[in-house]
C-alpha cells in the first residue's frame, strides 16, 4: 500500500498560460509561485492549494467532461461569490442549486474547464 500524505498539486490543461494565470489571480487571488521559462508550465497557489497550469496550444475543455475542481466557500460568502462571477461575465453552466444541505454553482474558466464553488464541504 502506498501511504499518501496530502495532495501536492492539481494539474489542469490551458491554451494560454498568461490568460489563465490572470483569470485565477483576478477571481480567486491565486499567486504565481513558479513559471517555468519556455515550458508552458506555471504553478499557482492560494492558501495551501496549488494548481499546475499546463499550456497546450488549441486546448478547449470538452462539454461532455465531468472533470472539475471544486472549491469550498463559506455559506455567508456564497451569494457574493455568485454575484462576482456574474459581474465578471464568467460562464455559469449549472446552478446555483441546493446540494447536500448547501449550494453549488459550476462555471467555466477561459478554456472550458469546470470549476465549482460549494458549501458545505465533504468531510
């Protein structure tokens, strides 16, 4: 058995590295912790979460994909977060809807990768 200590990072494919860094920075306040020169790879972080952005020219997320990153937000912040998505013209594909005694909204990053904001979190 392999003993896992924690998640190192979650990787997602993007078509434009700089555009994706800006999107995640402006929406969630992710900071760039490393951008590998000429490789099309960057690592961004907020709190203890790290996402690896991997550039692939022409990439576009599949509409059929069920892959997503789900972020927990406090119940008190959920409505404001949904309003911010709308103000930033982010494409909402599902919700907000009631889910597990909380709410969920699913939207797309610039490349069609699904992102979910929800509460309560699964423990």
